[in-house]
C-alpha cells in the first residue's frame, strides 16, 4: 500500500468529523530540525524562476462590476470595470487629459467616464489612453503589466488547475509590508502550521518535502502534508499538497480526505511602496472548495471541511501568516 493509501485507510471513517484529544501546545513535537532553511530557500528560488508572462492577479472577479475599481499593482495605479457584456477592462487609472483618478469616475453604458471633464473611455485606445491586457478566470481578475514584469509576455496568465464540477469559491485580500517572495516563503514552510496556528491545525506532519536542489521538475516540487483542520474540538483529517506554479502563487490542494480536490490559491501581488517607502504586497487568497459527497452545496454549509475558510473564520490564520511574512521581510532587510 502506498504511503498515501495507508493514510487514507487509517483515516477512512464514515464521518469526516473526529473529536480531537486535547493536546498541549508546548508538548507538540518541535519541527525546527525538519524545517531546514536550505529546503525552504531552494523551494523559493525554484518558484521565483518560473514564468508569469507578466500577469498579476489583483482582485476577485466579483469585486469588479459595472463601476470603476481602483488598484495599485507594482506601483502602477490601475482602474478596472466591466462593460455591458461583463467583459473586464483594465487600464491606467490616470486620466490622459489632466490626470484625474479614473477610479473615481462613473461607468455609463459600459464606458468609463472621467469625473473631471467627461472623457469617455470605451476600453480601447483613446486620447492617449491605452488599456492593459486583462484576464478574468472566473475567480480572479488579472492584469498584464509588461514594464513591471519584464518577462516574455504571454496571452494568458498561469491559472492553477481547479476542481471540476460543483465548487464554491471565496476570495480574501489582505495587504502587508513585505515583498511577494516573503508571502511565498511563509507558505513554503509547512512546518509552522500546528505551532503557529494551533487554533486551525493539529497533527501536522510533513510527509515529504522537495530536496534542497536548485533544479527540480515542477511535478516533483511539492510538499505533502497530512494535517487535521480543526474547529473547536472537531477535526477533519486531510492530506494537503503545496506547490508553487509561479513566483507569486502557492497552491494548497487537498489530495486526500474530506473535500479532496479543493484548493486554496495564494497569490502574492506587489502593490508598490507605502508612505514609509517600504514595499506593500497584497495576499489574494482564493478558496475553491470541492466535494464528491452528494448534496455538496448543502454539505458545505453543514460540514466543517473547508467551509470555515469560506466563512472568513480563517481571517486569523491569514493575518498571522501575513505577520510571519512581514517579520521575514524585516529580518532579511536588516541583514
Ligand atoms: S482630467 Fe479626465 S477628462 Fe479632464
Ligand atoms: Fe501559516
């Protein structure tokens, strides 16, 4: 029996619930010896070399409606809106006439109107204004910024594989003082889970981690982590797989247990410098839940699986991870 099969067998129960024995936080097995900085660093370096085609995820699809939405990506102010057909448009937020912030404009019959003198932008090139390539993957909105990315541009972004069939999604966005790589490095350290987030994880074990090699095929470049998500004293044991399909994306996929096929995509997008001159980065976290259980949509409401993430109960988890990333940034910028 495979390692994974063994785990499945161990955990296969008719109910995904488990009552967790009370475990003292300080009595857990320390993980610092396994969490070798060289392994995390090598995984980070490999992720940083993967191509992005200069695409940046900057918002959840559903936050962009038929009104202007402003965002800063890599120090570039962009404005996004949808036209009458729901097509996503993204372009510079500075009006080419006298510089008004187009994110404070109005969308009328699918066109963006500048608030200062009424310049009307239909989404094409107009009056020196030029749209950026935009992409809507149904969960996230992306913009391609070739001057910021500096890579070979591609027609579409690298969107991680998502669950097929019935699925529900929710997107959270937080901004911290760090660089995108700090956010990715945090996720490439699965060993901190049960120590740093005892309110969410228990019985975390890193079953396999990629070696500290500089070169490794993407298929082999993953961490396999049996973990129990818990909500109060109830726990849902799953096996999670972490991989980095790009330099600013981490995917956690449930590969065994309740909600198999569900993914949590973490996108780290540079925002630009803050008023203090330090970099700001946005963490855009998309939870895309999937279950083969019948009545999945109802099940989502009733069962713990990944639903607490979708309800926003994971806010603390993500705030703490952002604090980790900010701390990492401070420590390395001192050094
Ligand atoms: S500043 Fe936009 S139309 Fe004048
Ligand atoms: Fe974490």
